[in-house]
């Protein structure tokens, strides 16, 4: 649903970034619901499962040595499209893990290990799911290559440099899990790690407030504009979904039609109580011209729990946001970057 100054919307298509704009999303990608899992500058949103020299160098995640294991996302995902560039010498054995626990035990059962390895190193060469299915065509080399992975239920489709190399159906599909980059043996590099959640359902029909409960005794007035946006004005109040949700991915766009206005998306709230739940903050102000110093938690922060690390939204502009709530863990992206 689109809010005018709080909104939700989601679409689906992608454009390849030019080499000069690594680890960035185009306006079209943002509109289509893509997020960056790697900001090009830090390992924010990632955690190693073992002791290894994972680090960022010139816009690339690198690892050369240490204890074999994964660098995992802190967030979990179920159905998604994932794009990632990788580069490795032919002596390297690495991989990209899908729907994985922090420390997987068996790629045939508790994760999907999309291998990065030469035929001289592994019987499951680049483009294969280890212990599950071999790539239909081996095209690995020592240059930058790109995986494009679509995971929907038990159906997993893998493209390598634009060519389909794996079409796998799991009779016992794994559910939600982390994404992991592997150090097994040898050095490896990763960049342009992007994800688009799949299986999304709209919470707002763009026509009326069906599926939402209003509170007319409060000051806020909610309405749908002629452009199909959800608008709120006149002061404090709330609009509450009639549906209830546990773990989820929420995507929305927000337009703050004033300087440093304060709003939010409440989730896992107690029905009928006044804004009693977790709050994904909407506040685009920051101190002393420094976006690393958010005012009042900052857009994408969790109010009274954790401030946004950086303010990436702007007043008077549509701002895409993504919220992942999985068990005790929650994470937020603003303009495609995790904050």
C-alpha cells in the first residue's frame, strides 16, 4: 500500500547495474522491491560463523584464510530472487548457501550449497547444488561471474552469467533460512549482493480502506487519494490492519510531506490498543548535516530500541522501506540499504 506520508508498495523486474555503480540499486530496482545485502562499505548485516579474515576491500567482500565456515546474513529469508557476483581462482572451493542455519551440517539436508569450484576440485562444479544436483553446464573461470537465483518453495532455478545451469525441485523443501558466503579452501570475492523478496501479498487495494480499521475518535484522518495513495493528516492517530501476522517481510514506500515529520509503522501490535507494539520509525531529520546522527531514532530505526545507523530517507520524496521480522530478530532497509 502507498502511504502519503506512510505507504506500502511492491513490484517485480530488474536492471543490471553498470560496472561503475557497484553495490548500488537503480531507481527501477528500488521500485521493484530489491534490497542490498552488502552496502559496499561494511559487513553490516552479516556475521561470521567461524574465525576467518572476512573483510571489505574496495567495494568487495573478501576472504583469504581462516577457519572454514560461513559469513551469514543476520536476517532470514524464505522465497526470493538473489543476485551475487563472485570471483575465485580455480584452486578455490567456495559457495553461496541458501536457506541455511549458521553452521550447516549436511548440504543434502539442512541447506542448499550452490558451489563455486573447478571440476578438478569438486565433483559438484560451479553452478551445482552440492550433494543434490550437478550443473548442466560448467562455465567457471577466474573472472567475475554472476549468479541469479530464484527460490520459490521447493523450486530453485539458477542462472550463471545469464544462462540457466540448474533447475532443481526439492521433494522436501527447506523453509526460511540465512544466506551464507563460504570459506572452504582458497580465496574468494563477492560483490553486488541483491535480494528481492517473492510471494508478497498487497495489504492495500489502492481504492479504499478495506482490510483496515480506523479510529475516528483520534485526530488522524486516513483516506485514499485519486492517485491510489494512502494519506494521513490532521494529527496523532492510527490505522490498524484487520489481518494479524507473525514472521513476515513488509515492503512499503513513504512520502513525508513536511520537514522532519514523525510517523511510524507499528507491527506485532496488540489489537485495539493505541500504538502498542514495535515501531519502525519514520523521521528523516539528522544533526549538524550528518546523516550518521539521526534525530529521534531516524527513519528505519526501531523506536526506543535501536536507532537507525544512518538517515537515508528524505522529506518530500518517496522512500522505499523493507522490514524483516523473524522470531526475535528484526531488520530494516531504507532506500535499499540496511540501517
